[in-house]
């Protein structure tokens, strides 16, 4: 429990966690909203133009329409059978991965026992991770697009095992709290027409003894695969019959998290993730939906 409180302090300092805790933020077109980002006002936000889903065509029933709400960024965008991602060649990990979940995508005969983690040979050899990088590190190869989300196709599930969809993750986090968050995403398909999930790493600053903020992270193996300090997961939840969109955004530390802590404690305002990651979600969502309710606590 002590480690969680230290992590919470880091989030509060480095990412403005809790700036809007306990509030339900509703975006109304034509009305300007002023939001206090705390220290994150110092973090540059990269403006990106929206790109419509029609410009990206992949397999029907999987990610063909998942870019309905635009791209969080436009750098190194890649498509797979089951997801769309943006790859960061500097960290050897994805910047973000988007998938669309439904009852159909969660059902099928695909089996992960036939899947193996593999290099993404579509990337230059200088810029990709290998299994050897992870060997002996004590860290898991953590999926961003989860294998269990894509049982509809063996190929779709196998695509989630590319190392370009993987980030070094604390084993306890990967197998406990992060896994529980993935299960929550799947359960929401019973309540919402569509569940869009965007996941990725964060590198948040921590104040050190000299009073200054530093971003420090470990790297793995010969290829220096970056180990993030935190992870984010943004859920775009479409209500039935076009009644609007609900937004939930989570940040979890890349360290053991006590399972007794409810996942709702890791809900953060979406601007926390936008500022810390350099990505944008809300402008693209508002181009597609006239009603957006962002839940920052439960």
C-alpha cells in the first residue's frame, strides 16, 4: 500500500492527477472550458489534424471502423488485422494502440497457445525490439492490444504478439491490475454499442532531492527498449442509438498495484493523458459526437 501512495504522489506531481477528481466533465459545443492542468501546463501538447476512418481500410469486423474518432497522432501509423497503432522507433515500443471491442470480436475459436511473441520485421532492424531484449529482464512483454480481445480470428490474435504491440511491463501489474482493466473493457461490451480502447506508455517526471523534475526510465537489451513509468488506457464508449459518447481514462504505474485498490482510483481527467503523452483525443471525438461525458471518478 505504501508503494501505491508514493505512485499517487508521482502522478499528482508529474501528471496533475486529481485536478478534476470527483467531477463529471461535460463538453458542450460552442462553450469554452478552462481546465487547470497544474504542472502539466509545462508539458507541450502536439496538435494533430484529424484523419477520418475512410482513409484507413483494414479487415471488416475488426479495426476497419475503429479510427472513427480520428488518430491521436499521425507518426508511424501501422495497421494490423486487429488494431491500429503508432510506433515510436526511439523507444522501440508503440506510442498508442487502438482496438474496437464488440461481442463479435470477443467470440471465436482463436487460441493463444498457437501464438508466439515475434519481431516486427516490417520495422528497420535498428528500430525494433527482439525477444532477446526482454530475456532475463524480469519484465513481461505487456500487450497493448490484448490477445483475449481478438478471439474472432487466429490471425488477429497472432498479430497482437508482434513486439511492436508490446511494452515492458511489471509482471505483477501485467498479470493483476492491468489484466483486470482489460477484463473491464471486455465486460463493457455488454452495456455499450461499441467500445474503443486506446492504450500506451507514459514517461512521467518525478521530483528528486534537488527539487527539480526528471524523467528517468530503464532500457532493456541491446536495442535499448524503453521501460515506461506508467501506462494509460482511454475508453471511448458509444451509447446505444446514438445517445452520445462516454469517455473513461486511466493511468496506472508500471509497478505492482495492490489488487484491493479499485480501478476507479486510477481514473484521471483526459487532459492529463493528452498533456503527458502529446496525443489528442477530445477534438477528434467532438467532430464525430455532439455529446461527450468524461468520467473522472466513480
